[in-house]
C-alpha cells in the first residue's frame, strides 16, 4: 500500500500533499502535534469560540465556522 499517490490518508485532515512526501510528512507532524495537544482548548481565530487544536490545523477554524463556510463556498480550498 505504498503506492497511494494523490489519495493520501490525511486528505480529510487538510493534507495538501497529493503524493508529495515532504509536504505530507510536514502535515502529518502538524496533525500529530495537534492531536497530542487536543486536551487543551484553543480559540477559533475566526469566531473566538472554543475549539480543538486539531480543528485549527485541519481547517484553520472551528467546526462551526467550517460548517458555515462549506455551505457558502466549496470545501475544497486546500
Ligand atoms: Zn498527505
Ligand atoms: Zn469559529
């Protein structure tokens, strides 16, 4: 399962690698760090509401903002 170009396992977490290993690893590291910090609450930069580090890393905002955005625009911004 090493041939997985363009369909990485972290796409749903905002990975933009499209098969680029360097980008993928960097992203995976960010996601990993966010996961280990997920007990800490952080503030959404857009609405100021409480959210998790993983949400920020993945979408850049909280779940509520993300939901609101994907209704307006296309969710495939990454
Ligand atoms: Zn990836
Ligand atoms: Zn928000």
